[in-house]
C-alpha cells in the first residue's frame, strides 16, 4: 500500500514536470511548426540565472526567481529574433529550423558549462524542502507547488487557446500563416507571444527542477526530450492530448524505474516514442505524417 | 610526427563517418541523428569480440560491419512511415536507446568504465606495429569507402536517391520502389559507420559510451552540413576543417579545461551560421527542405 501510493505520487510529480515542459514546447511547436530543441537552453538558463542570483550574489529568492524567468523569456525571444525570424523570411523549412535550433542549443549549453561547470547545482530552500506525508507517500512542498503549477497551466492554456482572441490568432497562424496574415494577424507579434510565453513556462520548469532535484547544463535537454515525446504522442497541438500523453509517459517511466532501475528510464521513454511513431504516427489527433499520402 | 599521424587518423575516421552520413542525409534527404549509434555499435562489437574471444581483426571487422548494417535496416524501415522532423526525432530516440544500453548493460559492455582492447590489428598474418602502419590501413579503408560511395551516388541507384530527396511522391509515381532504396542506403551507410567504429576502437584501444552520444551524432551531421550535403568531397573537406579547429585552439594556447566547451561553441556557432547564411554548405548542392 505504502509503496503503491508513493509510486502514484511519483507519477503525479513526474507528470507535472513532463506536462509543464511539454506545453511550453508545444506553444512554439504548434505556432512556428518546428522542433525547437534550443528550448532546452532556455530551460537551463532560467535555472542557472536563478542559481546565480541566489547562491553567488545572494539576492532574496523571489527576486532571483523573477530574474531567472525574465532572462529565460528574453533569451527565448532573442533566439526567435536573431535566428528563426530571418530564416522564416527566407522560407526556411522546418528541418533547417530544427538544425539551427540545435546549433543554438549547443552554443548556449556550452557557455553555461564554461561559467558554472558541469557539476550539479541545487537550489535547496529549507521551507520548500520539508517533506509532507500524504496518505503514506512522502512529497516535498516544492513538488506540491509543481503539481499546482502544472494544473494551473493546464487550465489556463486551455482557456487561452480555446476561449480568447489571442488563442484564435495563435491557432490561425499555426494552421495557415499566409491566410492568417491576409486576415490582418501580425505573424511576428504572434511569434513573439508564442516564444515569450513558452520561454516563461520553460524558465519556470527549469527553476522548479533546480529547486527540486538539481540542474546540470545538460538537464534541460533531458527534460525537453521527455516533453517532446509527450507532445509527439499527444498528437499535433492538442493540450489535452499532451496532458494524457504525459500521464502515459510518467506512468511508464515510474514503472520502469521501479522494476528495472532509474537508469533505464530514458530507454523506456524513447521506446514508447518509437512504438508510437511506428504504430500510430498520427498521435491522438489524426493528421497524416506520411509524405506519400499528401 | 606521432601527433600529425594522430590528426590524420582522426580526419580519416570522421571522413568515413561524414561521407557515409552524406549518403543518407545529403543524397536521400533523410536527416539521421543516429549515426554515432552505428559508430558505437561497430566499435563495441569489435572491442567485445577482441576482448572476450581474442578473435582476429578481420572477423571482428566483418561481423561489426554486418551487424551495423542490420541495425541500419532497423532504422531505415521506419523512414518509410515517418517523415522529416518526426524521422529526426525517431533517430534521436534510437540513438539515446543505444547509448543507454551501452552505458547500462554492464555485463556486456562494462558500462561507463569502458573496454580496453590493447592489441594492434593483424591482417593476413601481418601485424601492424606502429601508428604509421595503422594510418596506411585506415587511409586505404577510407579510400575504399569513398570509392564505394562514389560508385553508389553516380549509379542509377544514386539518381533514384536524389529523386526521393527532391520529390518522394514523384519517385513513387515513376515506378520506383522507394522502400527498397531507403532501406538499402541505410544498410550501406550504417555498415560504413560501423567500419569507422572498428577502426576507432582499435586505434584508441579504449572505448567508453561517452564517445557515442547524441552530441557526437550532431557533430557528424554538422560536418555534413558545413561540407555540403549532396557532395561527397564536401564531407571530406568538412571533416578536415572540423577536426583541425580544436587543434588550432590548442596551438593558440586555450587551456585544456575549457577547450572542449570552446570547441563545441565553435561548431554549434558554425552550424547556425551556415544554416542561416549558406545552407548549402561549402560545396553542397542541396538544402534541407520539407
């Protein structure tokens, strides 16, 4: 009983993280239509800036967290402004955008390594670290906060996309950029919103992770890849799909960690992805991804 | 002199890797991020066979290459169902799973501790005794692989590959069985990567999983893009440039603690710069479009 409830708690915690990263990735993926691996660097930078303010120049935690999020947002939009906007104007394909994004990730990740080293950094805060016992499972306050954030963003993302005019514009640009721009939607502005919001979410995810388990310069990519898997499995652009896929993925990961050990987690994640791509490539939402069916 | 030989050997190894990846990515238009997985599989198979069974070089070589080809088919088959970006993700997935296995299947691969193979290859009774002789061996092998690749891309087979890259639906409509072409080019390319892995494990005489990460795959695709996708000698040029850059850094006195980071920053920056301003690369004739 005890171990089951602990596993359940772990599934929920890991769901929250995958989902948080998943929707932050999804915002860009569904708007700009490419796999933005550089988003991993945004996640990492948010955490490291927060770490820098708290541990090295000893700012109070709230200001540090805010700075982390702001810098992450600026970096995320900066990438769009410096790299992707120009490429989009030149009619770049999603594959070249993906490659450029990977290049950007490599540069930023190594700059972080240069300044902070490769060892793990942890932002422990005694209040947030006190563990609470809920029906026999141990859970820290930070993890409760994470779960709360995930649910909050799940609801607000659904509201934003389905109910507001901004959400309509986001969907319009993602469906057909040309038609959207004819209808008077400013594509650059929508991209700004998508990259900015997504980077804020990414920064938050990174900071939470740094508080919870700790951060290395490459953790951002690990987190992002789980999120990407959730988005791919969830289908193209549906928030609910990502939420369901994150549950699936979190359960598989926790079950694998429990049965075979933590080290096989990545293998399980990506085996699930491969199985999904091969058996049901359209995800939960149906959309053809085979070229010969176009 | 020893230093020069080392650099030449590394250039040859990366030329084999990038030329073989160019077959898949440059000619067939399928970006694969799993190339260092094949490289690693080749290296590990030969190292395990040499370490556990003391089997001779040629047997190791042949079995590593053929097993890598088999794995290549395994990755090639999904390319029929999964397209473009999703295929990139699928190859990333394959790469990470292979790395995970190399890192965690301790009884077979010795895990993060790696395997030492301290013996030089013996070919037809001739034992290679120095790195210079090894250089001659790998030079010959690279020349063979370049020649095979050249024959492949200049043949009607290569023409169909280009057709698939330009317009898959059209190639299908022209009556070409694109499935066979895609899987075959993967088999050829991954076999070659496996050969590079065998050479690497014999040359370095110690392998561990960190040499075969997804970053290594990205490095190889960077060579292909900077050299130029769709041109074989471009990949050789790219390999020469990207292997020489860290050596130049060493000469201008960058401390070795930050050298790895600086090296990666440079090649990441070059990747972005080339994609933005010269997506064809130095000598290429193809940019990746969907």
